[in-house]
């Protein structure tokens, strides 16, 4: 029990409304927190306490918060609240990811522009300032919903990735990598979003795969000269699921050691020798005769007629020949593959290996065919061109087979357009050079669930590739590299001061339209250093947030030293390919240290029908409406107790939130209301409670419920320290059941009886229930901050104005091991099991409890259980309305 000085608790307890009004509870609590500045007080009160560091992954500053955001908000509130109550100073600074495609796509819609040409026509400065303005108008809705769900977080001192201090640190991060020789520029085939007109990284390409139907076609290529086993007039059968790449075909690939056969004809009237892998003959030509055999390496160099004549001049550079590609297989298609090196990574590498200096790229930035191809294709988007190309192939007699396949295909995670692969000059981080170190650092992280770190994330790291970090866009941190327009020498700039020292211009903003005009002389004769045009991937910025949010290393060096790595972060499973990954890449590259120590990974919240939540489908309830109806605590507990905090998907059921009210909040409130009712009736004060007998002198049932409470504290602390939030609600539910369905029900007569001056038993009951309610409130406070606050104000603050003004400014309870009696808990558990079984038997036989029975016979092979049951025989008689309790160790002699 909480001690108090005489007189401090002289105010009588008052009866509360037995009806739980969750709207009133939430409103009163929010008003109280605002009035007393509770959140800031929770930090200020711990000014000299050890720091607990939490990194808040920045959401994109577009759109409205949804259930996925609310889930993260709850987790990011529960954990910091808990560690604050455990005695740590926990700052919680909100952050915004304000750059990149999400913002740019929205602004393009607002301005009615699309793509680089139209953006440049209105002016990059106009476009970027529109992006800035849009970002600055999106915060209010977020603040409202975060407040409503009970998340304590600092919006006033939030960080934005567009802030100049943040961007300057990003420059520093880039230069640190540059100085370590971890940055390079190369011409590579990358995932490309024509919706966003920019390349993406390989991990971004993995963020949105969809099952789609695509054309699958087989084309024949006519050999033009005898070459080894191939004869002029023979045909090579090649297969593709991207017909739009065929106008850019420059080679046909075989496997070096793969065997190929020629059949004398194909179904459909295709005469002549057609070459394919023997494994595919049954599929393409089951009735044909095999007339020749060859090995792939002997076919290399054989020339063929171009599929289209748009680039037939490339034959002089070695194109339109058979080459080797080690990735060719005979599992599907024909065993020969068409090669368009500008639009396939494997194709590009095979072309380089073959030493062929030829490349054609007849697509513009939006993946529309240029006039390099014929008028029948010029201006068509690649996917729209598929059907036209197929018709052209059919007319020319080159189309052998056309089918549809359903396969998993990558889409742009922001625009929802299919990705293509195309060769493009891009800046990279040499991730592969320190990949093994990342794997090692990953072992330093506690992942919840563990399998995410060991398998999903661990497997991803083992195959991590160099990271494409440049984007051909406008609204983002500039790549801080200047290149000479004469000698092509490059210089990396790591700060505004360094740029000033070289150029004489001090900039107060680091966006493209501000920085690009800044030039300076090159050391060569007559050259001018101009910034390269690309901006950084916004994931590079979010991965830099541990340093950039406090403008490290330009200031706050001491603060950074105590706040890195973070104690805790949390985000969804998709961030194993996003923020978790980029944090680890940069943390390993710069500090050789994992940037976070504990990580909770959540699954996806789906609509009740199992589909993705969709505004257009309206297949989920409005979050604000759910909170208004059931209270924020119910939503919080529902989410924390769901599979989603174990990294699994959750189908959101409104009924599940309603069930939390029924099984958690109502019983808890009823227990509190029960205490207040009888305390008010007796004029009970805090001073009266202080006069109650010590725990050791109280009845067994009091000692039992206190033991159960202390065990709960021990177990919850253990689970919270291991970040296993999903394991916290079940024991809380069990405790509420013990409290309401056993302790209070078995103790009611103690509260009902008339009060006398020497009624120690009644005072013991009141003191025990008061102690249990107040301590349990602290246990549940991080998860149920509203109802626990409301009860705290009545049970403690109203009694003693010297105590903390909020329950969240108190300390989290530590288990009192001396009050834990495992033997007593086991005994009472056995008794409760007997009572529950007895009630079930009565229900099965339709015998009401009011009808007395002669005997209940209980069989247990456990001597401990038998002794516990025998020791509580009177209690069992009372509960089950039986005259005698018989305990046996063997049921063999029982009949019936």
C-alpha cells in the first residue's frame, strides 16, 4: 500500500457512476493532460535520469493517417510510456518524410503537370515551392488523431527531412561514404518507374508485387548464314513475356553447355528447321522429327535477321548474333532467350561479356516509344505497344505462339504503375563491399518476432546488392557532387560552409533550385564545377535520421553519443526492405554499428474481408468513429493483443474492439465502481485504509490476490523488457478475471457487513482492493492510459493532492517477491478449476446452482492438488452448493 501522512487521506471516497462512459473518460483525460502539460512533465521530471532513446520512423507527409499508422502510434506510445515509468528520460520527437515521390506525385496532380518536361516548363523553383507548401499543410490532421489515440509525441519540435539542418547532415553522410570510397556512378540496368520517371533501388522494386496477366509469345529468328551446326534458313525459337522489348532486340542467348535440337517443323504450318531445347520439344512440337543436335557454345556467333529493321545498322557492331548467357534455363520457354540489353540486367551483363558495343534505347522518360522506331509504334507506352507488336510479328510470319500467363510482377510502390528495367546512369552505394558486416551487425539486434531478423531480414542482407541512391527528380536532397564541364573531375561537398569556401555563396536552403545555380572554378584551365542533376533517394534521408534529426556532426555531438544506437524502433514488415534496411546500411558503413538495439515488426492490417483496406471500397470503419464509440483504450488493447504485433496479418474486426470493452474495460471499471460504492457508503477515507492490518495478517484470499498481482507485475515487466507486447494482454485479462470473478465475488460479504470500530476484516478487504486497483492501474497504464488515469484521479489524486498529478508521472511497479506465494496461487488455481468444472456439469445436466446437491467427487492424481482441494472444501461447498466434497486419487472404483 502507498503510505501517507495522517490527515492526507481524510477526504472520503465518493461513489462514481457505475456506468462506464468511455467518451467522458477520454475527453476528461485529454483535458487533464493538456491542462497540466503531462507529456512534457514526463520528460522534465526525469531530467537527470538515464536516457532511453527511441527513433520515430518518419511517415510520408501526404494523405491521412490510417490503421497502419495508428498501430505504430500505439506501439510507439506503449513502449516509451513504460520506460518512462521505469525511470528513464524518453524524448519522443515526431518526424516527417517530406521529400520524394509521394509528395511529388501529389503536387503534379495539384499543378496539372506530368513528367520532367512539363515540370521544367513551369520551373523547378515553382514546383519545389509547391511541394514545400503542400507538406506544411498536412500536419494538423495527424496531430489530432495522434492526440485522440493517446500517443504522447512532440510535434512542436518535429523534424522534417526538408529542413536545411537535416539536409546538411545528409550531405555529411554522403561525403562520409564518398571519402570511404563507397560511392560510385555507373551505367546499369535498374528497376525504372515510368510513372515517376526515375530509377528505383532493388529493394524498392520488392515493395509492391502483384499477380498480373501478361502476354507470353514465342518468336522465330531466321539464320542468315551457315555457322557451325546452324544453316542459313534455320530458325531460332525465342520466348519472352515482354513483347515491348522486341524492337530493341540485339541478340539471342543460349546456355553455353545446354544441348539444343532442331525439329523439322512446327504446328501451324511453320516449315524448316527450328532450334530449341530438347526439354521443350514436347510442348512446342510433339509430333515433329528431330533432325539435328548442337551444344550452345557451338552456336555462338551465328547471325540472324533482325526482328524489326529499326536498328539493323547495329549488325556492324556485332549485334543480331547468338551469344552466351549463363542464366539461360530450359525450365520454361524454348531454352533460347531474346536479348534487349537496355531493358534487362541479365541481357546487359551478357552483352558486356560478349564484348559487343551496341545499345538501343527507343523509350523516353515516360516509357513511350520515340520516333527511332516506326510510326506504328512511336508515341505508344510500352504496355500499350504489346498488342501492336504482336500483330506486326504475326503479319511478318515471325510469331509462332501467343499465350497469356499469370505471374508476380513488380509495380512502383508510389505510382502503382508496372516497373520496367532499363539501363540508366545512376549513383550507387557499394553495399556489397560491406555486406558481411551488415550480416554481423544484424545479430546485435533483438527482433520481435525473432524470425523476421534471422530469416526475412537476414536472408535479404545476405543477398544485398549495391544500392541505387539517385533519382531523376526534383524535390529532395541534392547529391552533393560537382563535376567539371571540361575535365569531368568531381568534387563532393559535405556542408554549407564547404560550399561557401569553394563558391563564395552561402545558401540557407539545400534544395535543387537553390543549389544548382551555385558553381565554382575547377582547378583545370577554364573549367567550371557544376552540380550533377540528380537528387537522393528519400530512403537515404530516412536512413540518415539518427544523425540528421539533431544536425550531427555540426552540433549536438555529446547528445548524439548518448543517443546512438537507439534502444527501440518499430515499423511494419515492409520496412525490412525499407527503413530498417537503410538504417543498417548507413549505420554499418559509417559507424560499423547497428543503429538500433530492439525492433518490433508488425504485420499488415487488412479489412475484415481479408482484402487491403481501401478508401474507394469503403471496406473498413473510420478510425475516428471507432475511437469515439469504443474509446482509445479499447482500440489500443485490441491492436496490442492481435497477431499484427507478431508480424502477422490482422483482419480488422470492429467486434474485436467491442470485445475489449466487454472483457477488459467494463470488468475493470466495475471493480473500481464496486470499491467506490461501498467506500462511499461507509464514509471510508485514506486514513482508514492506513489503519488496516498488514498483509501477513489478512485473510488468505487477500494474500492470494496480492500474490497474483505481484506475479503479474513480474511477468509483465519480463515481457515488456523483451518487447513482447503480444504477451502482455493475456495475463492482464487473466488478472481481471481473478479480481472480478473470484476475489470480489468471494469477498462481497466483507464489504456488505456493517462497519464497526474494530472491524479489521472489512478494513483488510477495502485496503486490499484499493491497493490492487491502484497498483494494477500502474501496470496497465502504458496500454490503457485513459481509464487508468481516470481511476487514478479518484482513488489517489483526490485523496492526496501531494501525489503525482498523473498516473503517467508515477513509477512503474516492481514485483515484491516477498508477497508472491506460488503455493497459494497453485492451490487457488486448483480450487477455481474444480469450481468451474462443477458449474459446467450443472449446466450440462440443467441443474441450477440454487438446487443443493449431496456430494461432489473430485479425482486428482496430484497430491498437492488433493491437499489444496481438501483445504478449501468449505469454499467449494459454498460455490457449488453441495453438502460434501470427496477427493479421490483414482477413479477406477467410481461407478456411473
